[in-house]
C-alpha cells in the first residue's frame, strides 16, 4: 500500500473565501452565524439562524461551465481551484488521466431543486424548465462540476452521506491513492444553505431556535444550554497524493492520512449511538497503528444537538478519558453538513501547523452529560502530531479520519 | 410588435441568458460557431424565447433549421404573425 499525504487545501467557508479568512475567524473566536431574513415566512420553522458563505467571483467561471452549477458546485469548484494552486499544481500540468475527484454533499443544489418544483408543478408544465437545472440538482453535481471544470479524466465520484459525506470522500480518495488506482485525488464536500435544508432538521426539532435574536450565541456544542444545530454552507477540498510523488516534486505536506473508518450504527436512522462511535474511532486508530494516548487532538462532530453531543462525549470518554483535547468548530461556522468534514479537517490541519487548538465557541458550561473529556474552552498551545476528525451522519453513518503530521519519516 | 422590437428582444435574450456581448449580435452571426451555443443552450434558448414573447415554440419543427440570429428573428416574426392572424 502506498502512503497517502495531503498536499493542498482549499475552502469557501462562512468566514469567507480561502483558508486565511477561515483561520482568522477561528483565531479571533468570531461567530459566522446570523439571523436569516425571510425565513419567518415559513410556517412552523422555528430556527431562523444560519451560517451562510458568501457567493463571490462566480462570473470568473465561464458561462459554459457555470450553467450546470448550483451554489454548492460553485463553492466546490472555487475550493478545488484553491486546493490545486495551494498544492503547486498548475492547471496545465494536472496529470488528468490519473487524477480524479470525490466530492460529497447531502444532495444537489437545494435552491435549484426548489426552482424545478416551483417552475414545473403549478401548471404541470415541463416546457418552462431550462437545460441545466438537472445538472444542478443531481446528487453528484459537485463532483461532476469539479471534474468538468478541471477537465479530469480519472475517477469521478460523489459520496452522499449527509454530514459524513466529506469524510467518506476523503476516505475513498485515500483508498484510491494507496491502492495505486489514482495518482492525485481532489476530495472533500460541499453544501448549500437553504430554508428547505434547515427545515429538514427543524421538523425533527434538531435545530437551534432559542437564539434567533442572539445568533452569535448558538450553536453551543457540549454546552448545558445548547438547543440544536445551526446549518451553514460552503466547501472544503483537499489534494491527496502518494507520499513518493509528493516528495519527488518537493510538495508541501500538511499531513499523512494514516487511518480511516466508516461504519453503520445498525441501530437508528437519526439518533447517534455511542457504541458504534467508539468502534469507528477505534478502527481508525488501529489502522493508524496508534493508541488512544497517541492522539493529540480530536476535532469533534458535535453539532450541539442534545443527544448527538452526549453520545459523542461518552464515546470519547470511554476511549480517551479526559486526556485528549477535544473541540468542535460548529460554534464558529455552524454545521456545514456535507462540507463539514473537509472544512473542519482543513482547519485542524492548519491548527496542527500553528501548534494551537482553537476552542469550542459558545461552550461556557459543560453539560453534565458531556463531562469527563478534555474540552478546549480557550485557545490551547499544543504540539500536534496526530489528530482524529469525526463525522456522524443522519442515516446512522459514522466516519473517522486519522491524520499524522509528516516529519520526514 | 414591430420587427425592430422583436430583434431587440431576441438580442436581449442573448445578452441576458447567454452573456453575449452586444457587438457580437449581428444578423448573420451563426449561433453555434460564432456565438458558441451548444445543444443544451438551444433548450434554454427556446425556454427564454417562449417566456420573452409569450409564445409556445417547443414543438415547432422549424426550430431545427435555425442557424443564425437572422433565422431566429425571422422565425419569431412568423410565429408572432401567425398568432396575430389566428387571434384575429
């Protein structure tokens, strides 16, 4: 098996375009959550907060390529372009026959899907539908559009697993590189904030609704006063390649992917399950040939739902006790769903580089249900060698990725 | 609607829907080779023209013969005339 390293990262996050804005937002402990104007027209919608990314410079994408892109695909393409540039791979030099992409999202563009139904259903008339709406709506829209934009000829796949989509994409890319099937993989996730998306959680009473007038105070992962998640959007894309290839071209190496695990909880579609989370993290650690005490930082999934945070805290406590620092970045940027695994992994890799762990924003009083683990409540200087990134999704799907700093060995 | 108004409206479709520069919109401009439209764009062109002129042309066989902007102008003029005649 080949060793697999990450050599480029790109992000569009609720803090803005690029890694610099993401890390500045985290370093300054800001909130990207805001009141969503117009959402109050939906009867029964309790949550009126979101963490949107800002669409900008989309016209730089030629119309012929852009017409098939909904919002999430534009974010994905912009993140992929950044990631490639960050990896030092010029557009003309992409080894296209051996380069692929896996980009996941919960679904296609929510805005475009809504547009299809709003256009077609009132008069039951297909004649008003444009040619490209389908390409914006399809489940693999982000992967397909990234591949078309970059003119890739390798493996093109989409991993649709809600909040585990991006980690699934990264895990798949890791497998494709280490088995030698591909030389370079662009992997990550994308998602699009829309009232129908937040609404899907809202009907399950999983969203935050008590902080509509004080949006920067929510979500509150692991906190006593948490009341649910806040949806956000954006995209994170990472460039994966073999260690030998990266060394040969003297690439900057963010980290080596050393373990990956994904599993079904076998128990419930929407409720997280501690035992399966423990198994998922254990399996990733085993593949990384590491022990729990070797882990320097866990970037938690923790979305601030009552049950999900409790189960994850219990799972971490069972495996790591209170010896490994844990934080969730959703208090800053909300839950970017299918993009979260990639955006938060990128932030974690940059924390590794800066030797600092950013805290869980809005965690002021640890809930008794979430005690017994080492919560990071203010910035913590820390030499970070091994990180775990968790993602636990609707559908009863768990994923954990383990990344180790590459120190030349 | 005058012929000039029809030409203006068709050109607006090319500017707004296909982001084409007005300077390119000459009557003899070939919509595929000069203006860069493709098969997907033709679907959007039909939708945009239907919306813009309040007409139904999706099933019209003559659409397949369109090659230049002038062909579109002429096609719309004929459809509008036919509509007005049948309407009267």
